[in-house]
C-alpha cells in the first residue's frame, strides 16, 4: 500500500486521523531515517441515556456512523428508530459518545446488564455472555448472488475509498456495493469490526437500502462480521481474506451469501442463500 509523500495534499478529515513518528534502521537505531505517517486511534466511551456501557479503541473518523452501527449490530437497539440522538464530545486521545435511546431499548439494555452482572470478569463468561457471543439471529430472505463481473478489478477500485489507508496504512476498510454493482460508500478503521459498524451506521444515517446491496470487507471474515451483516439485513458479504469455518456455518444457517475473493483466483462462494434453502 502506498504512503503519501510530504508534498501530497492531505484531506482535512484525514489529517485529524493520523499521527507521525520518527523511525531508524536496525543497523543504526540512534540515527533517524525518516518520519512516517501513522493511523491514529482514540478511546471512545459510549454511554446510553447517561449509563456508561463500553470503551472502544477506534480511528477518529466517522464516529457518529460507528456509534449508530455498533448500537444496532451489537443488538443494543432493534431499530434505528430507537436511536434518538448521538453526541460526540472530547478531543485528543479520549472521546465520549452520549446516546439518547428510546425507553424500550434502554430498558432492554439495562435488563441485559443485570443478567451479566453476576458473571466473572474474564470476558465472555457464563450462559448469558455465551448467548451474546452466539446469539439467536433471524435468517435473511434468500437473495440472489451478485454477478462475477462486478468484482473484476475490485481490489484496485477499493483503493479509491481507502483514503486513510493510502496515507498511513494500518487500517481496514468496509464498503457497500449497490444492486447494480457500483461501489457507493466506504469506511475505514483500525478495527475490522469498527469499519463494518461505521459502514452500517452510514447506511442507516444516509437512508440507503441495505437489503439491496453487498457488504465488502478487506479483512478476514470471522463470526462477528456475520452477526453484524445479518442484523443489518445485508444479503451478501464479500471478504478479501478467507472466512473461518464457523463463519461459513453461520452464513449457511442464516441464508447469507458469503463470498471470498482470493488474490489470484476466481471468487469462492462458501454460502449461497438460494441453494442453502433448497
């Protein structure tokens, strides 16, 4: 991936999402060789109706999109109508998101927190936490597979949406392709889950029909990404890296088209909804 030179104009939004560091060589660690642009990351705390919920490490771009997408794909709200307002505050390495939820969604969130309160603090522990890791999801309506020609030269076309990646690297991208094979939207982040959350949040905020398109991720495809795409109602997920075996199983189970685009081989269809449903 190419890096921007010192003379390359940097978009204002990207300038706020990167830092820089001097680097040296192994042969002479005391001698500075150059200065490299690096992707920034900030700690974003998220509170719902004043109740602190989580702290996420994210790239400081499109934070409103991220909060909306995260809230929906984590199952904290069932519908965009449950999100009344999102306010981002703070600067530097610490940011805060204050989310105003509907009473219905906030009650469900508090019930979920009460269920998890008795579990040990080692991460995803106990029955309730495992149910969150392996949630009950509603299967998608069976959607048609996209045309193979839509993916010709896709890796090069994706680069047009990777502005931060071109300047400093170290970020993943998630993109939305419409039902005609046109790339419409892209989001970037240091976290692959975050990039997809940002994309889904952007689809919601821009009122684009997710059910008529394709999500594309530049990262490997693990189970969490399947959860997010199914919850968002996107019928097809395309990954530039291989999926895990469990991701394939869940895609087949929930009628999600799952396609891997290898670097030098034709697309591999691991799950086709119409075939899966017979």
